[in-house]
């Protein structure tokens, strides 16, 4: 190994706090020095990235939220539409990578009416958007729009990663509302299970208020760097795998799509980032039943709709320890938990997901969509 390799070229559990502090300090200073405003000209259409082939229509937009409705290829659909909620830092095309490799396409072909709440980069004047805004205003208005657009009083929410957290909070705060079913994938609710994330934000070099004062929004570069730090050798492993399969065109194309998505993070509004850092990662208010949004306490015990929780056994971004309490916190009588062998992304996208998760989710949702 090169003698100049960074301290993060090691098992994350073995990294010392001093090494964490040094790496965080370097990234924070570099980000501020470059004066990245969080307004990078990210592609506004997935066609720019040769992904997202399924036809769709933008039916609603507000601030950073954009609601898409996918074109159904079948004549008859289930009564209850599905609304997919993406993580605010991740683009939705991971669920629609290519023909034959698309979560969205699969569910359309199975007769579901599919919508997606995707996110776009915040502008400078949107830095004050908070976690409460994302849950009650942006997600809430999109749920209402789906109900109006579909002409049905019910909706099934399917939340991925932080999108699952938003979905849980919305459902808990809107008991008796339009949510008929709730499914969450790799959803963080207990930050004590996210050891390196916690060490990152508790570092003396990580000053979220300084970042917001200097930049307004939190740049995608910093978000991506924090993700890469969780598994520092993953990119090298991916490149070696690509080299070993360079003659396989399908493998190469799939690898490039995943790589593009992994490096295509979305900036976060400053206040939303502060809420996530302080209320969730540092103080762990959610699992302690002390999180207040819009003046109301978020109590997962108030969730009584059919509920499905899916975790990945090799998820390094949202480890099982960060989500395993969830199934017991929800009060639903009809609830189930699936632990799938895979990682944070391979759980929902790629060849394994097509056989391990998609059919199980289709079966679960279909039985509750009449």
C-alpha cells in the first residue's frame, strides 16, 4: 500500500477519533475555501445520464420537491397508487436505471400506478427549508397531489433511506390520513447504530453552523465525501471488478450507471442539514420519541397502517443496528420485516434485487392495494 494513503484506507471501526477529526477538518476547510454554494448545475433530466428510460410526467413541483407520474404500459391497474419517496440527497433514477433493470418498470408491468417524489438541488433562497418543511409541506403536498391526480383516497408510501424516515414521520403525524400502506427500505431511526456517522458530526472540526453561515446549503461534495468515508476501499474494489469484466458490455454499462448515481448526490438545504445533524445524528431524538416537527411530537406508536420494513444485511450506510428497532416502535397489527442479503443499493437495484426483493414487495403491496 502507498505510504501516503489516507487514514480512512482502513476498517472504519478501527479509525481513531483523531483521524476522523483530521479528515473532517480537511474536507470542511476545502469545501469552504472553494466556496461551493450547493448550487451545482446538476442534470435536470435523467436522459443526460443515459438512465431513467421509463416515460414519466412532472405533475407537481414545489421548492426542492418534484412529483413524477410514470406512464402505465397496462390497461388495468390496482386501485391504490404507489408513491415512492427518495432520500433528499439521492436521485431517483437509481430505481429506473435501464430497461429490464428498473424497479419502476417492474411495478408498472405488475399493474401498479406509480408516482415518485424526487428531489432537486436547493437554491440559495431555499436554505431555510427544515425537516418539518420536508415532512409536512413538501411530502404532505405531494401525497395530496397523488390523491387528486389518481382520483383515489388512499396511497401506498414506499420510502428509501432518508425517504423512509420522511414517510414514517409523515404517517405518524397524519393518523387517519391518505396513507393506506407504508413500506420502508434501509431507513435510519436510531443513530446509535451509525457509529462513524456520529463520530463524523461530533468531531470538533465539524461545525454545522459555520457551514451554513458560509455556504447556505450543504454541498453535494461534502455529502459524497462523508459517504465515501464509510467504505473507503469500495471505489477501488469497484474499479478492479470493472477491469476484470471489461469485455462484458452489459456489466460495464451497469457499473457506469451505478457509479454515476453514487457520485450524483444532491445538496441539502442548510436548516434541513442542521436538523438532521443535531436532532437525529447527535441527539437521537427520533428513537427516543422526543422529535418535535411543526409543534407536534413524532410518535411511531401512532402508525397503525399495514407496515413493511426491509433492511440489508451488508448495508454500510444504514447498518441494521440503525433500523432494527423500527418494527417494534410501529403499532400496526399488520406488520412484517424482511432482512435481505445485500447492500444499501443492491437491495433495491441491480440483478439481485430483481429476484430477492421486488417480487416480495409486489406480493405485499398487491395484497393491500384493492
